[in-house]
């Protein structure tokens, strides 16, 4: 048994991040240099050094986290992924049928890949010498990542098909009503799927032999998705104000059959407005993504417990400070031509870590360290190579 001491007074332990931009800059530059010199081979060692730096600088109750993956594990997984991608691209040009079968096989394996990635990351992470773990029935993963999304989006596609049929029958107003229902329907589907995915992650995660638990309510995640869309309203108003006259002119020119030269001159005259619209869409996308990150992270941590409720978690992220952080980080990276990326990464990590607290008697928590291993990093490297964005 691995006992973590004897204090009977419940406490709140604030997580702290001790990394600095200056220190991380040196490691980051060495990682890039050696990766280039070795034609990418050192990238596996660079990834391990990166994880160990950020884990090792994260402190909870006087102790720090650790990362245990071996570079050779990652390198082998990376080589296998590269070989697989080369086979796929070769098949695209020479055997389209084989390429299609490979895509279908990948989709069929996707839930298994995601679960294996979560398991690998959990087992390779530890706190006070006790490793995390992840156990999930593959059937549940397939329902979460394949069956439910497929059925949900298939239902939405059927509604779209019905609206086209209604239009063809001459009932335009009814088609408008059906189409209007698609927007909240799409939002609800994405919210529910996000809730199910968070539930799958939290309720199958372990610290040693002690299980995490949390009730991820679907209504809450639907609300988060709805707010993300509603954030677009002020931007839509600004877009209409910026492009209203341009759209009106284009409609008139199209109606009266204006030539290409006239249309081109109108587009050229409104170039600044079009650029402004792209900028507004970019800002809205950043705001929506930031809102979902803040809402999901706060909800997940605030509703997660460990060891049958003895340990609680609290996240206090705020939308505007987080958006400002992202905005300043983007400026730092852009105006430094990427050289200040380490400082932006440290700023981001510090904010995420410093907004977390753990409530409970960590020192009296008794856990049994498991002996499970994760020898293969293929799923981890495949998720990274294809940028699947499956992290919770």
C-alpha cells in the first residue's frame, strides 16, 4: 500500500506552475535544433523533454507530477504511423479502392485509438510515485465516438432532406421552419456528444486503484454549445453593417446581368470590408473556442471527485482573462516570428495550472499503485500526427 501521510483536516491545495519562459526557451531551442539535425528522429526525445518539463514544474501540495514515457516508445510508434501514412498516400495514387478501405478501417478503429491514447497518457503520468490509469470497455467507446454521432448526424441529414422535399412541394414557409429547427438541433447534438465524451473520460480514469467519478449532465453541455453560438450575434451585426451595401450591390448586379469586370471592380472597392469580415469571424471563432474551453474545463473539474468523493477539484477559469491571454500570446508569437513561442506556452500553462485547486486530505489518501503498462505509443503518435484533438 502507498499511503500519502496523516492529516485529518480538509484543506484546499492550490496548484502552482514553476516553469519560466527563459528556462523553457533554452530547452525548446535545443529540441528544435536537434530535431532538424537528426532529420526528425530526435522529435521523440523532444516530446518527452517537453512533457517532463511541464509536468515536473507543476506542483500540488509540495510535490510535483512526472512523465514516464520512453523516447524509443514514441519513436517506434511514430515510425509505424509514418509507414502507415506512406502506404495510404501511395494507395491514393495507385489503388483508390485500397485507399478507401484503409480510410474505412481507420474510422472503424478510431474509438479504440482514442481510448488507447487516453490510457497511454494516463499510465505515463504520475504524482507522488503513483501512476494514473485508464480503463474503458471498448464497446462503450464505440457507442460514444461512432454509433451515437453517426445516428445523430444521420437524423439531422434526414431533416435536411425533408426540408428539400417540402420546398419541392411548394411549402416554402414550412421548409423555413424546419430549417430553423436544424440550428438548435445541431447545437443540441454537439452538446450531448461532448457531455458523453467527457463522461467516458472522467468515469474511467484512475489514480492508482482509486477511481475518479463525475456526473456530466447533458443539459449543461448543450447550454455551453448554445452560448458559443450566441456569441456570434454581435459579430453578425457588425458583419451585416460592414457588408450590407456590398451584398445589396452584388444582388442588383447579378439581377441585371452585370459583366465580370463590373463585379470585379465592386469586389475590389470593398476589399477592406471583406478583410474586416474575415477578422471578425476569426475573433468570434477564438471567443467561441475560448468559451467552450473555460466552460468545459470548469464544469468537468468542479463536478469530478476522487476516492468516493473524499477529494474534490475546483477550476476558476474566467472567459475574458483567458481570451486576453490567448490574444496577447498570439501577438507575442506573431511579432517575434515564432521565437517567443516558449514564453507564450509557459504563460498558457501557468494560467491553466494556477486556476486549479484540490480540496481534501491528500496526505491521508491511501492508494494502491498499479502495475499496468502501456508498451505501444502508436495510438498516441497517430492522434498527434492526424491532429485528432481528442484531449479532454
